[in-house]
């Protein structure tokens, strides 16, 4: 089994920024990092034994966030700098890397701002644009073919106060949107694997997962009481997500009933944060324990092995790829 890990920030200056926000208790919704973040994608191989992980190589795209591998197409991922100050253009976009390690597709849009997740759909690519509190679906030519705007569906109050109205005609790559200006910070969305007419997305600030009807755009809340959640995913038993601030992975059945909680970090570590997790073919779960810079693999008996990603390599996403996938030879 091979998998790719994305690290959006690999700069030590960003580590100092995080410490300033988290440990010193600075305003977490207002600060914006304005330096060069770095960025890295790392390819791993898993030999099937618990903790049997080794690195096969790495590349350094700018600030890569969400990604998905599609057999026969390649690795789609988000990359590029966001707007750091009003009027300074960002360049967040979708890129696709084929199995030879070549970039063969790029998609840009004036609506792409603080893009966090990416999923392939039957029609194109579904992304979460946290900066404008929107789900956006593009076809592979870059045309917007479907959208859902949180501000139009009951979530129009900015985190920092006041009503938010989005101008869909402006170039949002020129506007900086710290957390206080957002209403939901939606950060993950997938087509429901058990009903392709529905979209599931995480509302970070509200601590909810909602299910949206593609045709009517109406929605229902299906999971409540989350704490900083990320990465809603299909699971063999239903669904899974990372309940980040609690340092745990939650498993749900197909009716969104909680069936299992998997610890994802050292219980004594003071600032817990689990960013992502995947179910492996070996009956284990591989978990991104970001604040200790570890990939933790746990089996059904609770045994664990860790692989250290080394500070400042803070994981954002783990994504399985085909065995044929490789980065381009240097």
C-alpha cells in the first residue's frame, strides 16, 4: 500500500506563529500568517505490518492542502498561496499530477480562497472554499457547475460578529478572510457514498456535519457536538471523521450513529489535535496526530506504532494512492 501525506506549512516561522496563537492564547480567529509557508507532499509505502511505514520521497509544492488520488487520472491536490493582505492576489488552485509525477492539469477560479478539501465527483471536482463559506463543484475544464453557499442557507453570522453577504462576482483571491470573517469555516465535503444525490460537509464552527440535497440545496444536520472536526470520509462501517480538538477519530454507522471512538494522540499531551485518519487494508487506522508530529497506526486491539514526521512537518491529509504512483525522478 502507498499513500501520500500533505504538509501545508514546513517553515519554522510558521511553527513560531502557531505557538504564539495556541500556547500564548492570542486571538485565534484574527491572526493571519503572512510569511512563506513552504509546503510538501511525501510519498510513503506500508508493508502490511503494524507501523511498517517508510518514506519513498517528497516534492515541495506551495502550501498543499486537500488531495485525492483517482486511478487512471492521478493525484488531484490544492496548492498555492492564499491572499495574505487585501489587494495581494493569492494563487490557490487545483493541480493534477499523473502517475509519472507530471502536472497535467491546473484549474483556477476567482472563488477559490482558503480551499481546504477536494473530492472527485462523477461530473468534476468538489472543493470547500472556507474563505467564502461555500462548496464549489467544477468540471475538468474549470467551469463552475454546482455550488452551495452557507450564507444563503441559515449560516450568515460571521464568527467575529455581524451578518455576512458574499459578492459572487468579485475576485476573492484579492481579499483576505481570517476566521473572524467566516461563518462556518466548512473544511471537508464528500458525495455521500450511500446516496449520490446528497453532499456531506463539516461546519467547523458549528460542530456539525450536514447533509445537503444536490437538487433542492436544502440540508439537514446529521451529526452534532463535534469539536474542531475535519475530514469526513467513507468507512467500511459507514462514515468516519477526525474530531480534532478532542484528539480522536469517530466512527459512525450508515445512520450516523456513533459506533466507536479511537484515541488519536497521547492522552497526556496538553494540546490535542488529530487532523485526519484513514482505514487501511490491514484492518488498522492510520491517524495524523499533528501536534506531536506523528502518524499513529492503531489496530483493533489498541496496539499502536508511530512514525514521526518531524517538526515542522504538520500533517493536513493522508491519501491512499495506487502502487503505480510515483513522484517524478529528480
